[in-house]
């Protein structure tokens, strides 16, 4: 069964690299804890209704 999981992270000026690393750790931890062996897609998008970046959403699509 194909499933989708999202992870969010607020972005602060000049701290983006740390925030991306934290998001990587959360995603990898989720994959490890749930013993996911088949990742179909990982994608990132920014969030805000006027187009400015205030947060990041990472989407994981995987097969269970």
C-alpha cells in the first residue's frame, strides 16, 4: 500500500542549513523506526499564501 507522510519545519533567517539538517534527521528517523524499505519520492516545498518562505514541508511517499 502506498502512503504519504509530511514533515514541516519553520524557517528562521540565517538558520536554514540547521533546519534542513533537523528535517533530514526526522525523515530518516521515521524511515528507520517504521522499517520502510521502498521510498518512492521525497520532495520539498515552501509555505506561505503570498509566496514568501516562512516554512518548509517535506513530503515522503513510500510503499509499505
